[in-house]
């Protein structure tokens, strides 16, 4: 089957929602622990979503906080410490990371 260029061009349509505010299609993720940009080829990176829970009922509220960790942080063995520190800073954990000062 031969596809002509006009037919091919109509298949690749980007809606307005695909663009970010600055007009780019790709916005890189930032590591929550170090602030570094997570590159597209960093296959060791993870993004973890921690759900918000109602303190009285113990049920999921529908919102969550997202933490992205680069492969560098995971390779150093600091991922669990970083998640604990970030979650305590956001109020999801209490008195887990003693080095955190308010």
C-alpha cells in the first residue's frame, strides 16, 4: 500500500491540549530529590504517586502527590530516604525522617 504525503499528514494532528503553555510538546520531568532534569533515556527513573487519605475516614480522597526520582538517586540507594523526606515535608508522613527541620 502506497500512502501519499497529504494522507500521511492528516493522520498526525496535534490538538491544543498536546502543547504546554510555552508551546513545546515535551516538558522534561524534574527529580523531586535533587532538582535535576530526568532525561528521556533514563530508564532507571521512576514516578511514584502517593494518594491523599482523609484522616477521619481513612479513605482515598481522589487527589495525590507525585514524586519523580532519577536513576542517579536510585543507584545511590537514596530513593527510600528521599521519598520519606519528601512525604514528611508534604505532610503525608509524621516523624519518620528526623533530619527534617520545619
